[in-house]
C-alpha cells in the first residue's frame, strides 16, 4: 500500500508540479486529448467567466450590488410567503420564526401541510399561537392549511398560491430560514418592471456539521453563488431555486401555477422566461438552507437534480432547443448551455481519463497529478474571488480546496448517472412524487 501511494504522491512534489506548469504553453499547441478534456474545457467554462467578472468589478466596484429602491420601501407591498411541508416537524418552527422575525411588517405566511404524519401542522399552529394570534382568523399573519392526503410539493404550493394575497409571493423550503432584513434586499430586484422572479442567495446553514457539509459550503459559494451572480447579470439565469425565490404574483398566476410531478422551480423559471419575464439574483437576500449530511442523502439529491434537468430543460421544454425558437437569445443560450455543457461535455473528463488509461496504462501518472495541481490552483483562485465579491465562504474553507477535485469527481459521476437514467428512461418515476400524482401527470 505504501508503494502504491508513493507511486502517485511522488508526482505531487512541488518541483514536479512546477515543471508541469512550465509545459502548459506547449500543451496548448498540441493535440493531446486529455489536456483539452481535463484542463482547457473546464477552464473556459468554470474559471474564465469568474476572472472576467472579477476584472469588471475593478471598473465597476458595485457591479453585482442591487440598491434597495426607496419607492418600494415607501410602497411597503404585501409579501406572501408560501411554504409546502411534508413531515418537517423537526425544522418547521425555526423556519416560521425566522420569517416572522425577519424585520418586514407587511408580510403573511401560508403553510400548506402536505399530508404529514409527524405533527408538522400542530407544530406550526403552536408557533402561530406563540405569536399571540388565533389560528382560525383569516387576517392572521401565519395561516396553516392541512391536506390529509399527500399530493406533492407542486400541488401544495398551488394551494398556497390560491390563498396568497400579496403582490409578491415567496416560495421557500420548509427547513430553510430567513436572514434578518432579507425582504427589502429581495424586493430590490423588482425595481425593473421586466423582472418576474428573484432568487435568494442560498447559504449552507449546517456547514460545520461534518466534512461533507463543509465541502458543500465551498461548492455553493464557489460554483452555485458565483455562477448565479454572473448568469443573472447577463440575463441567462436558468433556475430560480425553490429553496428561496420571490415572484411577482401576477407572473405566477399568469403561468397557471406549478406543474405537478416535476422539478417545479426549474420548470417555472423557464415558463416565466418564455412569457417575457426576466429572473434575477439578490446577493444580499440570504436564505439559510440545510445541506445533506450523509453521502447517501447527497447522492439522492444530485441524482434528482440531474434527472429533473434533463426531464424539464431537454424534454418538456425541447422547443427551446430549436435554432428558430422565439424566446430570445437568452433562452437560446440556456438551452445550448444545458445541451452541450451540462449534458454532453460533462462527460469529457471521464472520456479523457479513459483515453489516458487505455493509451498508456503503465505510464507514470504525471498528467493526472499535474492536472490535479492545476485544478486545486484554480479552485483556490475562485474561492478568493468569490470571497472578495460576496464575502463568503470563510477563509478557513481554503483547507477544503485540496479535497474539492475528489468531491467534484464524485458529484460528476453521480450526475452522469442521473443524466443517463433519464436519457435512457431506465427509470421514469421519481421517488418523491406520490403514486397517484405520478399517474395523473403528463410525462415528457
């Protein structure tokens, strides 16, 4: 075992890695396939946009800031927060209290209990009673509706949408929590009349639980947050996350509510874009979300995300893949990015590794270890850039950087499996959709 580790670790010596970096200019002039698949393509997709965005902030330091509109503060619009909950008794009290104490007065909460068996509705009613309100009065700030039969998240959200009275409607996961002062920062995104939805800045609440949540904290900052900042700025934001999103009520209602049995957040985002609305990202509107704490839970989550991406973007909304699609260049970019980057080129590193092993299986793995050094360097640079732009993650997360290539490799394989399952229809039903809803839902 020691000899095996020595075989690989010897190529991580600083002098070896330094020589590898010196050969990079020559690799740019070569046709060496692993270099293009392992290093250059990931650089163009993940690192170059970051460097460009950061460079632009030198000229415009407040490029990603959204000032709060004084007119909106004066208007003080009613905001409805709709929460769909299924067996969330352990976290629903904290979520509701964070909303009630978020510092915005003109706000109502509608909790739809989707057939829970753990007393979720009772916990919510206790929270309402603790705020000195009757649980039956129609004017209450927190209203709780229970469904005896589980109908799925989308159906529960539609019930809440039918009850909501606000000019703006927030969709939020039942185990997430609001940061104090979030609502004005959220509303700031609607100063442009063409904006139909604004996604919050989702941060990992349980980041220090274990190694896996620390890795997810880095991922959410370095990849998710940073890409949403950039994508929203250029108008190609593809998802307004259901973990924390604010919509214009008339945009949601014009779309006819959420479709059952699908990844409702991505689907709704594409639908409102097709209707002519633009989605935005609010850096200062912070929602704290709990990340999976076990590998099994993370795998299930990422397989679901990958399957929904294929099902919704490439199947249900396949009309966006046409060269003559009528929804504008932004939708064309989203469709092509999904097809070529998220679905096809995502396989490139795997094919590069297979090629490397087949073409020279006994060769000293200098390229693999050299590529690892490059990826770690890029990850450290991105972390420092996002920390400069958004103030997150903490500087101590630099200790996670050497592990990130391995973490991303696992996630990549999991996502590839989810993509393959959905493309080949090896499995059609999603475990989180109730059977009777699945049978009644059109499938794409």
